[in-house]
């Protein structure tokens, strides 16, 4: 009997020992298998799906016409001394065009009232109407089809907005967002970075001021949020499509001295992927004077050193059908140029 119990105990210990060995082997095997799969995926990554190109050929980007375009030679000196590498495709977003309707003027009157302009509309053209504010000297001109508008304040008649120091830029930006929200015209994607310029009166003109303490007004530029981690860029890097010139008066109706609101919606849910150029291909187009010089910079005489190359979306500030990516080339002394990112065969004539 004792012998049998001893044999059972020995057998049980062996079973437990080999079970432990088996569990350890399985754990090590699983870890090695997972590491192997991960290493394989790194060495042999699965290619991305082919671009969908479901919008067909795209219209050319609506870069503004310039009377003269300077010609430069380019030298590239990036932080690591090489051209950056990007994915071989990017999204193109649909931008729905607003359409006219019989209620366009009625809805525009409501929008104008929300922005503080409560006069009867004055027809400027078939698409543009003017409104005045009965409590100050400002006027609103608004396009009843696409909703773009501008505001101006007659400082010659009422210079009181210049009598106090303007608000800090972040306060001015918050005041503008509140103003647009009250008017029902604050876009959901106008949440990108802001920039600002301090301005003061010199003679009959507004000129840049060195600091808030010297300023009479503050200009705040608003930009779209990033799409796919690509920032928005515009035709003039110094001025956005949506900007407001703000005073420091506490009277709300006298805070907006001037404004431009050229915003056109992007449908974030409707997009298609398109093949894009390499940075080297885009650079060659720039060197062949096929790009758009957004800013020649200051003091760049014939040659520019490119310091930074990245992808962005071009926000043209005019009605267009698609929100498209571009290569951005930033150089010394404020130079900036754009090259369409989508490969040439996907652009129409």
C-alpha cells in the first residue's frame, strides 16, 4: 500500500512539473509568435489600400492671380538635411456649394439681426445686400448666396473705439467667437490656431504697434482646425480668410471695428483619397516655377533657403468644390510657397 501511494505521489509531481513546463513553453511561444508577427509587419508592412479617387479629376487649386511672380533659385537646408517622407496618398474633402433659394434674403435678414444689424436691407447687387447698425456707424455687407460678409465702422464719424486700450488677444478671440455664435454663424471647424496684430493710429492710417500697451485696436486672425493633422494655409500668410479688428470698449455694439468672414464649409464625412507627389517631385515643380508664391519674404533677392517642408490643406477663401492638400515650403525671412500635392494626372484641364 505504501509503495502504491509513493508511486502516485511521484506520478502526480511529474504531472505538475511537466504541466508547468508546458505552460512556460506556451507563454514563451506566444510571446515569440507575437514578436515575430510584429517584426514581420515592420519589415514587410501591408500596403495601404489603393486611392479611391472617387471625385474623378479635380479642378486646379484657385490660387489668386498675381501681376508679377518673382523667380527664385532654391537651396534646401532642413533640420536633418534631407527631404521629408510622406504617405503616398491623402484625403480630398468635398466642399458643398450653397445654393440660392427664395428664402435666402429672409435668412440673411435674420443673420444680420443676430450680428447686430437691424436696418432694412439695401440691395448692392443681385447677391449682395447692405445693412446698418442703428446704434453706431458700422455697416454690414453680406452675400446672400454663400454667407460671406464684411463689416466696417466709420471711425471718422465716431472715433470712440480708439479711445481705450484693446483687449488681450485671447479675450478678443473669445469675444469674436461669442459674437459669431450669437449670430448663428460660428463654424464648427473654425477652431484652429489664431494669430494677432496690434494696431495704432498714425495720421489717417492704422499701422502696426509694438505691443498691446501702444495699440488702439487688435486684429485677430482665425483658422480652421487641422484635418488629418494637416494645418490650414491661405493665399496670404499674413491675413486669414476670417479676421476681426476689435476695440476695447465694453459696449458690445462698438467692439467690432472691421471684419472679413470668407468661410466655406468642408464636409468632413465626404472625402476620397488621392495619390500624392513625393517631396522631391513637389520641390522640382517649385524649382520649375509651377508653385504659388504665397509670400516672397523680406529681402529675398533671387535665392531662397528652404528650411521646412510639410503638408497642409489650402483654404482659398472663395467658393470651390474640394478642400485639397498642398506641399508647403517655408524659407528664410518669411518666404512661403505652395505646390498642389495630388499627382498631376488627377487634375483636369
